[in-house]
């Protein structure tokens, strides 16, 4: 299921029979960080996830063979807060993947 809310575009899925969820999002046309507060059915406070974010200086940035690596990758461990909510924010041109485990 693909959704769009203003500058954020996202899709989410589940590995059926488990509590492993994946949430993918990207942000365009914003001048300020976009907050996300994501919860998944069956996950509670203390659940763990990994958030991987790719970012570049412009929407047309690209890595090329033998060139400078302009796309930066940041990986963060998250812990669900009250209600099983994972909270983070994304900047302009961020591409993110949140995976629970």
C-alpha cells in the first residue's frame, strides 16, 4: 500500500506470521524536517527496529563509478516508545527504511 501525505511518500509491509515490519519513506519539497510516529499492530513499548536513511545534497545527486560518494547512509537503532510508537524525522531528499525485529 503506497500513501502520500504532503511532502512524505511511504509504503509499509509485514512478513506474515511474524512481527517483522518494514516501512519505507521519502520526503520531497519541504523546507523543514518531517516528523514520523509509526506504530505496528502487535508491537509494544520496547520493541526494536533499525532505521537506515540515505541522503544527498540535491534530488539529482547520484553516485557514479570511480566518483565521489555523495549519497550518505546513516543507520540508527530505535526502541518503540509508549504505545509501540517509533519516532524519527526526515529531511529534504531523505530516503528511509525502518525494519522491526
